[in-house]
């Protein structure tokens, strides 16, 4: 980490706060131009909403639209208890148009990157409002998502502002923590579903972005996207810390199961028991809790106990 802590702190705050201010200004301008949603489509109305992304689902709950969600995709895992009664629609690559239409959705929210899938275009052609949501790997991503959702669904804007304030608070807590760190541990993220095929997360992946925000260095930053883990790449990376999704580590039968990976016992992160497991959605979705997730990751990779 740089030693110019005060400069880093001011820069981090500006990076968090300025985009929020512009987002709030944009929402105000839209309303002033008469783009306010029709009152019949406001939060107080009865709408059927289908959410095809976990972060979108979490933001909808934070904004108070949770009761109106009738169907969710496989990535929608939080908040767990309220989601138990929702129709499970599977992965976006295997959606069934008839099953979704049977829910009589007024809105289908999906990632902008997936909106051109044939099944979603088929649904849009039926007259259902398919709304692509733009996402990013910024800490204020969920505030930007909230503004997009609110523009379509209307209702009270207090939850939007409350979410913006929460993100700002979490981001400042992270910035304050990082000003006291003088090292940047090398972190290797391993995506595991058993030992059959293992992948590492290179540049341009959500987990890589989270590692950077937590004050770490991606151990395979020279790679792009997800690449298959090889013994050679593992030994070459020789990370200070190993990072996995909790489900991934469980699929390997825990820390002891890592020895099934050839070369693992020669890696200093394994030798020093520097292995971190976090919930996949919490760690990588950049939803409303991403600031807290980044701080938790930072505390773990810097060997600091979370409060």
C-alpha cells in the first residue's frame, strides 16, 4: 500500500462520493423532465417482478420491492428466508419462457450483458417489460442499480437515499482501514467445484476487483478472465493468501482437501494456513453489502480480526 495515507484517503472518498452525487443529480433531472413513473406502477401498487440476477434481487429487497418479486434466478440467494417462497427459475442460460410467463410478470429485470439472450428477447416480444440493468465493479454499484430500478418502479425515494448513505459509510470505513496498511498481500482466487476442474480468477473478474479494493494484489493479474489452474501456474503465483468461495472450499472437503491439488503443499499460503473462504454472492456480486465484504476481506488478508 502507498505510504501517502491521507492522499489515498481523500482520493478514495472522492471516488465513492462523486459518482453518487452525479447519480442523484441524474435522477433529479429525470423527474424534473417528467420521467416520473406512472403512479399505477409505484411501490404501493401490486406488481409481479421477476429478477434474474442476485445483486438485482438484493437491491430490490433493500428498496422495499421484495414482496412483489414472484420469480428469481439461481444466483438470487440473499436474503435467504424471504426468497424461499419465490419461484425458482434456474440459470439464465436455461430459462423457460413459459414458466416465466405463467408468473404474469409486469417487469423482468436482468443484466444488460444478458438481455440479448434469445429466451429474454422472446419474452420481450410478448409485451412484458424487459429491463436491462447496467452493473459495474465499483463499490457504489448498488446505488447506481437502485437509481435504475427506482426510475422504473417509482415509490418513495427514501430507501434509495438510505442505500447511498450506507454505501458511503461502508466505503469510508474501508478507506480508513486501508490507510493503516503498509503491505499488499498477493492473493490467489481459486474457483472450485470439486477437484475435477479448478480455475483461477485473473484480471477483469469481479473477485479480482474485490481483491484490489481490499488492498491486495491479484496473484495472476497477468491472466485475463478465468483460466484453468495448473500446477505450474499455482507454483509460479505462490500467493500469500488463498481465497475461495465457501461452497468451493466445501466441495474440496475443506482445507485438508486442498492437498488433493498437486503442488499445493509447496505454496506458502497453504504452509502458513492463510486460506480464506467467503460466500460467493457476498464477495463478488457488488450488491448493497459489497463495502462490508471488501472490509472483511481486507481485514482477513491483512491478518486483522474483524470486529
